[in-house]
C-alpha cells in the first residue's frame, strides 16, 4: 500500500515540478554546507564573499544562484552571485538562520534558477 502511494504521488509530479523541487533542495543543501563550514559567519565578519562566489561558480553550469546575508533587522550584510548568469523572474528560494561567530543571529537567503544560456 505504501509503495503504491509513493508511486502515485511521484507520478503526479511532472518534470517541471520535479526540477523545481530539485532546485529548492539544492539551495537548502548549499546553505547547510556553507553554514557548517563557517563560510557564512566568516563572510559576515570580514565582508569578504570570495569563498561564497567560488562555491557558486563551482556549481553545475545549468544552475545559477545568489546568496544574500542579512542581520536580524533585515539589513543586507553581504551578497554574492554566480558569474555569467542572467537574472530570473522566478527563482526558487531557501532561507537558513545561523549564529555568527559574534553569537548574533543572521540569516542567509539563496535564490537558484536554471541557466538559460
């Protein structure tokens, strides 16, 4: 019964829906990795987003993205985007709260979309 339900659920997803879910998962996984490696807090402290840019540029050519870091009052503290990507009207977003090295809360927002080039 469970297998039939899972198969039925996945059969309802078309390839576009599956691709969009994949983009959202990619964004969340990316933010998790960058937080665990302390890259997000380092970018806040130093105002240097070079490693975040390196990370974004290392992703597959079919995916574009950007990451914005905010403090608790919603002020942008840092921004980085992948090179050679045009913007998208409908990116998929993921958000992640993290604690900086200064023990203050921040959040990261990553937008991802498929590269049209």
